[in-house]
C-alpha cells in the first residue's frame, strides 16, 4: 500500500456508493404500520374522493341563483324542505326557491349547488331567512374533486408521512406494498476498543461507533445488525466480514483508525471483492473505504465517531436511499447567513459544525474529533473543495441533524 | 348549546393544552434502543473523555519546539525511539530531539506535545526527517478536552439523536433513563364513517382520521391505541370515552363533524369533567374541543382529516411535548419568501399549504378539505390573526411536514 491515499471527490464517492446499492425486495404490510416506510409501487384510489358532492359546513343547501341580493336588512325567504342525515344516501331533491338543512360532511341534495352557512341564516320555523348570497359551489366539495377512481394517490419511492397514510386510507389501500427494510451489518475494529460497559484504561477507548452507526442506520429506516468489536487481526476480521456480508444487505466497518489497520481492512475487502475508493477529499472523514464483497456493499468508516458520523450523513445515506429507492433525502437543509468567516483548504470539502439561530449559522470551531461540538451543533455547512473559505454574511445551506 | 362557538386564540389554546399535560413517568432501557426517546434525567460522564492525550493522525510524536525551522529543503533529523501500539497504556517517554511513531488514536508519549503527520515526515531507517514545524498541541486531543468525568453530557428532556447516543456511550451510560411512552387513545365518531376496508356508499366516507391521527401520534413518539368508529350515539360515545380515558394517558376524538355531533362530544366531556375550550380562531380547524375527564386530556378534533391534521401539527403536539418533557419541537420551520399574495381574514390564524422550492414558498390555494393539496404541500405558512394577508416577497417561516 502506498503511503498516501488516492483521494476522490465527495461527488465521485456518492456516485460510486449509489452504483453499489442493490435494490431491496418488497412486501405487503397493514397500512396502520406503514409510517415512514418506502412505498414499493404506485398506489391508485379504488374510489372517487369524495364519493358524493358534500357540504363542508353546517348550513342550508340552496340553488345559489336564488340567494342573489340577500342581505341582513332584506333577507331571502326559503321554505325548509327537511334535513339531510349524516351517512344517509337517499336525500330529497331540491327545487328552486327551497332549502334543505345539511350538516358538515352531509350529502348535497340534488338540485342544490351551494350551502349557506348557519351563521348567515335564521331558522324561523318552516322557513329560513338567508342573509347573504352564496356563489355556485360555495361551501361544498364536488364529487371526485380531490381524487378520481384510478388516480395515483402515492408514488413508488415515497417515504410515507401521516398525511400519505391518510390518503392511502381514503383510497382503500389497507394493505400497502412497501420496500423490505435493509439489514446493515456493523463491525468495530481496533485493539484500543473496549465495550461501552467497561471502564477504559489509558490507551483504551469505548466502542462508541457501534452505537452511533447503529442509531444512524435505524434513523434512516434500516435495521442495524451488531457484530461488536473485532480485534485488528487478519483472520478474525476476514471471518467477521464473511459472516456479516452473508447475513446482511450491506456492511459498515468502523475504525481501523491507523493507516496499518485501514490498509488491512482494504486488503481483506480486495481479497474477497473490490475496493472502489480508498480515501475521499473530505474533512473530517478522509480515510473512508468504499468497496464490495460479492454484490454486498462494504464501507470502511473512519475510526473516530465524530468523523464517522459526518461520512454517514454526507455520503453513506445515499447507499441506504439507493437500496430502498427512497426519493427523499432525510437530511434537511436550511438556508442561513454565516455568522463568522470560515477558512478552509482548497482541494477538499470541509464540513464545519454550526449552531443555527434566527437564520444565523455560527461556526463551532475546534478539533473535529470532539464529541461535544457534535452534540451542541445544529448541523454542518459544506465548504466546497474549490473554495479557500467562506466570509461572514455568506448565504449557506445548513444540513441540519 | 349556543349556535356560535366562543372561539379563543391559537396561543390561548396552546397554553391550555400545555397546562392539561400530566408528565409521564420514566423507566430505564438499554442505550442501543434509546434512539428518539426523551431523556428523563441529566446524564453525567463516568470518565474523562478522552481518558488520555492521544494522536488524531498517523505520525511522529515530538516536542514541538524541536521542529522549529524544519522545511522540505532543510528537514530536521529525529532519532526514532520506537512506536506506540494501539490500545497500549505503557509507552516510552520521549526526550528532547527524539520522535516516536504514533498511529491515529494512539496514546501520546510523555514528554511529547505534538504529532508530525506522516505526510510531512520521511522514515529513513533509524531516523526520521521532519519537513514542517508543528505547534504545541497540533494533531492531538488532550486528556479530558472533550468532557471531564462528572460533566453532564446529555440533558433531561433531550430527544436522543444518533450523536447523543454516541456521547452517552462514550460516557458509559449503557442503561439510560427515559420517559415512558404516552399511550394516546384514538376514537372516530360519525354515522357517515365506514371502516377503511369497506367500499363507501354515497353519503358514507372512510374512517381516514384513525389512520392520520395514529400515524401522527406515532411520529411524535407516542403509542396510538385505536378504539375505532363509534356511532353518534350518546351512550356508545360515553362508554367509549370512559374506556379510553381509563386505559390511556390522553384521548383524541375526531369527528362529530356537524354541530350537533360536536355538541354531543362536548356535553359528554363536560358531564365527566371539563370543557376548557370549544372553538379556536384557526382555519382550518375551528371546531376543536379541549377538555379533560379526570386528569386525562380529551381533545375533540375536526371531522375532516385535512383540518384535523392542521390542529394536530399546530396545537396538539404541545400536549405530547408537555407529557414527555420533550424540549424540542418536532416541527421544523424553514424561512422562505412568499411566491404569491395570500389574502386572509382578520381575527383568525390561517394556515395555508405551500410548496417550498429554492427558498420560495408557493401557496396551494383551494378548499381546505382537499387531501391532494395536503400531500402535495411541503408545509404550512401561518397568517397571523391580526393580518389581512401577506404580500408576495414577504419573509415567512414554513412549518415543514
């Protein structure tokens, strides 16, 4: 192995990791359990929505033309021809000059084309005084105005929100075709690592990455499968990678933080498959490995949790999106003005932590290995590879956690 | 009951709903399962982080003063006194003029105060040429620079992100005290409702609200408990509310979309407890009820799913936040410029759906009862009660879904 990594750009790394992604299969589950799952197929409505023209207020169904000129001082008088019961399908038809009471959601009588709200009407027994004119279509939802039977209501690749679940319910989709959740194997390597429940001695550190990586994987809608700490030993690591690639859809190996360990991880991946990228022009996160064993993506993350996390957010999430077909990125970005200058080195993308408040992004300078700035920050700002820094007041996009 | 609702402002409704919230209990769970849970107590680190001064690069530990003046053309020469093994606690100390190899994450030898990256050094056998000076502290993380033993690493009320989980792991918190998940009972009322798996006849609509409300509740980190459709029948509704308030921490009743049905819901709540609010100056969502039975909050949501959803997002989420002590709102807002004028009525807060693209919020006008604009929209813009509308170009906050 050479001393220096042959780094590639972040965009190249994202392209490679997208290409590696093998699309997951699909399955059908009850709609009520489908929140945040990825839709595997377009879903069409089995009915017209609404299925009948209905009132959206409590009021009196009328022909709108009959209300012309009505006012508080000179109300129009309408004989009241009954009322519509909720859920009833059979309703009297309405003749010109008459009105019928309709509750919110009730079916509009045939012959009517608008509803006068009760606030603008007065029931005086067998007649109703209408004190304000209504326009054609006012206070009603027309038959199939929302969706027609056969319309696509939700699209393949959508991550289902509560609103989407609602529309699928309206469309009669009680069992929903969704993408199978990818299983992501997680290994930590490094002779310095001890389990989190152990008090570390000098020279030792707790295996924080298993927790950070597993939680990120879960947040992205995948299932983490933990393989724990593997010693920096060629045979142990080879065996662990074999098991994990056999049992999972992709594998994330964190650590091997030193050059020798990283090289060992890369060599094992190369023995069993391909190393496509070893080194990315990103700070923090440079010593990242992107490879595959068989058709399973195997990613080598930096050893330090704070660096590994940036690589997960900026690059690895595209692997998961590629596997599930998720159309939305789950990292939201928010525009803001920089509160201070940020210097940077040309030739690599810097990701600088910021605190976002009132539209101002204030950089949290300091060593990238610190966890405290990671948890204090609202997100990160990208400094492009071709830039030597960004000045105070620059409009930036903050990728918020 | 009077014909007109006595509406209160949105801020008053939020204040009342916060006051209603009874704080949930707490429990202890394994850290690996704690993503997105709310921390019930401050957590302190049981160790110094890092526990030893360590290198953050692969390189040569030196005394920084010894590197003064080093350059490509006139490198300094350092005798190599061995190397640090990962995880080793016993390390040679370093004397002035010497260097020791340290891998990333390795313990810094006593006597050293900086590390020269391998990229700026050349191993020529028993000696190393250093081609660039380093400053005191360069490329190292000092003992307890991140957190000191006893420091609070995560605070009570935090919703745990992957980064937070990482810091808790580093702090040795393998079992984490979190707030018990609230159980939220969900009822739908209305004679027009049919279960989602039924093909509705004219006059009937599917029970979309059970799905929308349950999914929103789950998204907010609570457990939905579904009681299904209850007929608009006083005894049935009274029995269902009794059961739900006995079994759950709060109850959401949607529908009773007509005035008579809403009044019946309000009367039953009043019989068994208090109705604090019946009617909010919000569009859509005016006929909302906020009450309690015993010490259990009972909320009456509008019957139409699109209206109910706005009330959940704008108001009811504060109930859940109050119950769990969640310090963060889960509705993110993003600043944007309005792409079109939005007219509005004084005296009520209007929530208008918008599509957000490239910093421009374009209103989706149309009837508030439509589901298709709800799923197409990126979020909502609030038009304050005292405003008659907002002009194109106004800077607004979009509450994004």
